C-alpha cells in the first residue's frame, strides 16, 4: 500500500505527500476463467483489423465478461488516438455481444494508463483540437450501456478524468497511485471531463488540489474519497474485478442497463430529475419478462432464469 500523510494548510486545501509506486509486481498471468481463444475476440478479428494497443478477450466461467487490457507498454499505456479508437471498437463489439453482461478494463503491472499522449498533443494547434473535436471520442467509455469496471493497476495518471471516471465500478489494487492531469507542470488543463467528473466524484477540495498540483494520491486515499469502490492486493485485483463483472452479468442485462442509467442520473442531473428518471425506469421494468421471473423465483425460492427480455 502506498504511504500517504496529510496536513491541513491555511488556505483550506489539504496538502499531501505521497510515495511513488515502487514495488515489483508478479508477471502478468491469464485471469481465472479466461478463454484463450474467446468467441468474442475471434468475432472481432473477423469483423475488423487486429488490435495493436489492446488485448481483447472474454473471461469468466461462462464467457460473460468482456476483458480489455491496454497494451502500450513503451508509453505506459498513454491514451493515444489509435488506442482510444481501438478501445471504442472493442467496447462497441462487447456492447453488441449478447453473451457479454459486463466489461472489465485493465492495464499492465506498471501502469493502468499515463493519461493522454503528450507526444501526440505537443504539436497540436487550436484549429486541430477544435476542428477535430480532440478527445471527444473518449466519452464512448461513459456511454456504454453495459457496466464497465476499471481494474486499475500501477500508475493511473489523469485516469480520474479519463478512463476511471468514465467507468462506473472502479476497483484498484493496494499500491496504485492516482493523479489528475498536471495542469501546472505540463500545461494542458484537464480536457476529458476531469474538472467535472473528478469534482463530482471526490468533492471540490480534493479535486482542486489534484488538478492544481498534479500530485498523486494512493489507492487507499482514492477509496476514502469515493473514487474507487474497492482496493485489492495486486495478485487478487483482476480476478476480483472479473468476479464482480460475472456477478453483474448473471443478472438481467436489460434491468442492469436500466439500473446503471438510473444511478448515472444521480451523477449527471438534479435530484428531482434523477428521481423522475429512476421512477420511469422502475415502471419500465414492469414491462419486462425478467422482472416477473425475478420476483416469481424469489417467491418460489429458486434461482431466477433471466432471458434478458
Ligand atoms: C488532458 C488530458 C486528458 C491528460 O490526460 S493530460 C495528462 C498527460 N499525462 C501525464 O502528464 C503523465 C506523464 N507521464 C509521467 O508523468 C511519467 O511517465 C510517470 C507516469 C510518472 C512514470 O514515470 P517513469 O516511471 O519515470 O516513466 P517515464 O520514463 O516517464 O515513461 C516511460 C516512457 O513512457 C513515455 N510516456 C509516459 N507517459 C506518457 C504520456 N502521457 N504520453 C506519451 N508518452 C508517455 C515516456 O515518454 C517514456 O518514453 P521513452 O522511454 O521513449 O522516453
């Protein structure tokens, strides 16, 4: 676990000192229940070119989990345009795959992701950014209707504003360090929703400090701030994320999508609008066979057999 200590300073922000991630991780190994030649991955290869920056496969005992591993080790998984385009393609494929009920995104042992690709950004002009809607495509991670879990390992630079904040059920391992985009040292201020999503996730004080200093927080601090839901030892992280995804995938995909939409409304709208969204979606579940099956199974004391209808 990363070490961290905190002290209050006079202008109300909390200044923290954080240790760097330094311990060595065990070599990557296939997650429990993963399929070496997954049907989904084969299907995606047939449908398009092979992935250069990702490893895409199905995992879980029933192949119900879409597993995406970011693989750009030479740049610590910096999110270049090619990687993000592949990520959108993989997400689209899993979104369309009826067998997949939840998606896990993970990185390498050293880095989950090092944020936007600085070498790619370095020469960009305003015209290129505005005209080409630079980073706009990153929102695809947030608009996926199936639940996404970020299994965060190693450096997660800027990830609060990028993949982590876009994924909905983040898990972290015990010795990660998390960092907002360094607004001051490198100069791009957050541009992928970081000032908005991070602030809503952790509150103004911590978000302000992270954004303005670019300093890291540990996994334990990320958990305490509500940025991640769980923290695991390094060797348990991916299996835990897959197991959580399998559990989600065993429920009705239709009702899970509605529940996800409803929770997101709390993050993105007012309380009154969120409550209205929840009520509408709650009523809508009464039109599904799965709602009837779930309640009937409970009353009959048996396991529900959902048909996603
Ligand atoms: C606006 C938005 C949305 C943003 O995301 S802005 C945020 C951009 N990202 C960052 O500021 C993080 C930059 N990276 C770092 O600070 C450091 O690399 C870390 C993550 C602390 C790791 O440090 P180290 O372990 O010392 O590794 P380091 O030697 O820096 O990096 C290894 C390689 O990855 C490269 N690399 C790391 N992060 C990169 C990035 N974001 N873009 C491009 N290349 C990157 C780095 O240039 C180096 O390449 P080379 O070997 O060719 O010199």
